[in-house]
């Protein structure tokens, strides 16, 4: 056959056979050229080559630098993945973690710092290629310049023991009636207010004094500049007084002591000064540096002197902030409102928050639709030290979350979603291998009587406090299990959940919505509403005690001596007896004692006087005693008689 390519120039095709290096083999060189055995040897790849410099001298060119070994992680990394990146077995990484005092499993998540420590052991560096919040937060690393800072209002937390007059004192300061609106006269959640004195603003936070609100007092101390410690002159230093002092000292916040109820006859403020001096709060007139101001919140005396003391302390602190920068703040309260959705009360600490700003608060985000101050007035902006309510959030933030302003909604959404994922990953990272103690504790929990609770509250701070207080209820053999806890009114879904699980449906300062009421009537569920925390805790405690099996104790009733034996058809042996002391009753427990030993214990099934069946027989009388299931009684036996009494659960 004719060659179809005849007359055309032919191209030389080289072999593409794999040589193991991923490159094609070099073309053959002419005989005697480089690469042949008879020619000069080609330098190996990566070897230093000798180059003739000017004048014929040889110089050496440097080879490629060795690349640094790096492990790239996305904020968190599992033990197994880190071991894979380091090229070692997971057991080796776990052993190094144990050397650092950390017990871990192969699936446990490690943070950046821990991963860096482990990687350094193997001469690796850790590079974080994950989400960086600093890329989304303006002014994240900016240090405020002194030229942009101006004086700001001091933020004051009013603390003290329950019922020592904190809210009444604020009431006197603001000349309004707030205490009368609080259930039981006890402040239920943080309120933030501002007052003016000699042209200067002061921001007050009212923190609850009840022991269940310890976390809220700690938060109050953490965001304030000055703590006003209210101590009742007639009651002295109490547990929550000492706790408030501890919170203030931990936060490094100066304390001004307001000795309240000075209008009562016979009170001595020196006693308060003596007790507080033991807590390192030495009065100025005793040579210390703590200001003591005698006041009467009820009579509204000493108020001006207290405000002057606060302003004097603020002047010493020289409080300043830059109002021109992006706002930062802290969530001090959060709640759901009908028609408004999630509402957060925020204390602005730096910068100015403007209506229309895009904000992130923990895993919540949104555009500020409205700013409202403590009087209900709408604001265009909120400068430093201003407490405001803001609307327009995607969800309810947690109390204590930090507020940050971002450039646009896209950044706000990305930052909030990342924080939500980070929170989930962090909770997964806290899991650890179950030990024998854990298994024992789990088995013990299964034997506990549980009371299921569904809890709804008006604000986030109260909800947290209630959850903590319920968890601290101690009734042996029982446990409170909170199936659901949220902010807002009791809804139909809450009723359904309570019905399905036989749970207590409890509301604190909330109502039941229309559909919830209808569903509750249909399913026979009784929502229980409370306005004072004492009442709610007492209700759950009663339910816990009711879950316990009754406890009985034996109470000695008397002694009976067997003197004759009778056999009666259909009855069996009846012991003719004499009641030596006390009394004996049908149904009592009897111990048969013979020669000093108890040989039987059981129930007295029948008691007779002559031929009559009687309920009980007193000392000095004869009777016939029939023992339930025991017929081997003998003359001379003694019957120790006991009654079973139920013991109240404490």
C-alpha cells in the first residue's frame, strides 16, 4: 500500500516513558558530549555549581533554601488531624498532651495555642488559615489617641444585700417610684438609668441582691467604674454584702459605702464601719481611703452628699473615651418584645452608636433600627457611658456579649455565623473520655427521681439566674432537669412539651399567649406564673420532696408478755398476753424476744379483748394477740411493739 505520508517531513518522537521523576528523559547527546561516559559529567539537581568569575577565579552559587515546615489549621484542629499533619501517630500527640497536663482523645479539638505547643515539639510552626475576626472589625487594633478622648460619665453599680434599700435609694436619686413596681420589693433584673448632678451625668446600674443573682452582680461589677455598696444600718454586713465586695475587688473597682436607713432610732454607723474595716474598707475618718456616706433612702436625706462623693471619685479616676470611633459595648439585658422582636439593653463603653449602624452581639447581628433610652425617648446616637435599648437584631443575644460595629450587613452576618460555629466547636472540644468515676456517677443519676421543668422568663439575666438557682436545689435522691428554658411568653409549643413529658411549666414575669392558654385547657396542663423568685424555687422544691418515696421510722409503743396460748379454728394460735407498759394497737410491728434474742419480727394482725376484736389495748390490761404468719410463739416470750411513723423530708 502507498505511504500516505510519503514526501512529508517526519518529526522525531521521543519516548514519554515515565522515569520515576515525572520528567521526560533527556534527548540523546552526540558521542563524546556531556552526559556520556567519555564527556564531562553534568551537575546533579540542587548541587552547588562552580562558576568562573572575572579573572578566572571560581565562586560558588547558593542552592535553594530549605522551606520551613508548617502546619496550617482552621482555628481548631483535632488530635488525629494534627498527628497526621505532623507525620506521627495520634498516640504520640496524646502522650505529649498528657505531659502538658491535658487528657485528650483522638477526636478532641485543640485550640491554636495548644496545637502550637505540640507542633513545636516536632520543629513545626502552626499557621492559622481560619476565620480572622480582625478582618471584619474596624478599629480592632486601634489605640485611642489622647487628642480624641473626652471626659465621660461614670458608670455606677448599686450593690448590697437583698432588701437593704438599693432600689429605694435609686428611687430617691431619680425622684421616681421604681421599688413599688418590683414584685415583692425585690429587683428582678438589671435596670440602667442616668441622672444629672451639677451639669454632670452619672449612669447607674441596679443589681439584684438576692443570692440567686450572683452572676448578675459579677457582670455589674465588670462593666462599671464605681460600686456604691448599700448597707442597712439596722441589719449590718450580710452574705450578699460580702459577695458584692468580692466582685468589686476582683474587677478592680473602687467602692463608695452608703450606710442606709439612718433615720431609724438607735442605729450606730460605727458598727458598720468596724465590720467593713475587717474587709479592708477603712473609712476616710479612720485614716483609710473609702468614702462612707450616711443616707436615708426613705427620707431622701444624704442623697446630694452621695452624688458628690461619686463625682469626686470619678474625678480621681479621670474617666475618658473617644466618641469619634466605632462603638463598643456590653449587653446588660436581653428580652423578647411583641412587635419589636429581640431587644438588647447595651451599655456603650467606647465610641458612639448611631441609628442605622450594623452591629454584632455574640452570634446575633442586625442593623440598628431604633435606639431608646431609659425614659423611652428615641435617640439618634448613644455616646460612651450611655445605656440604650436597641432593636433590629436577628436573634436574642446573651447577657455579657460584646457589641461591635461593622462596615456592612455582609460582614455582620459572616462574623455572627462564625461565632455561632465557634461556640458549637468549643462545646464539642470540651468532651473527654468517660472514666470509671463518670460511669459510676451516670449510674447513680439513673436512680435519682427527676422533676422535669420548662422555664420561661422575661429577660435573659433572670433566666440565667433561675437556671443556676434550680440547679442548686439540694433534695437528696432527686434532681431538677430543665427540658427547655427561653425568654418570652409561654407558647403552645411549651404547653405541648410539658404535656408530653409531664413537666412543670413555670413562667417568671411572663404571661401565657392566647394559643398557649387554649392548648393548656385542652391538654390539662396548668402553667404556673410567678413574680418573685422565692415562690418559684419553693414550688420546685416541694415537687422534689413529693417525688421521694416516704421514709418511716420505728417508734416504740410498749411491751407485751405472753402468758397463755389458745388455738382457735380459722385463726390459728392466739397469744394470751398482758400489756406491761405503753399500749399495743392492731397493725403495729412486733419483735418476738426469747431469752434476750429477737427471733421474729412482723405485723400484729389481730387484737382481742375476750371475744371482741379491738383496735388497741393499754397497759395493765389483758388481750389476745395474733401475729401475722407466726405460730411458734411460746409462753414467756416478750413482744416489743413499735409503730411506723412517716418522717418529713428536709
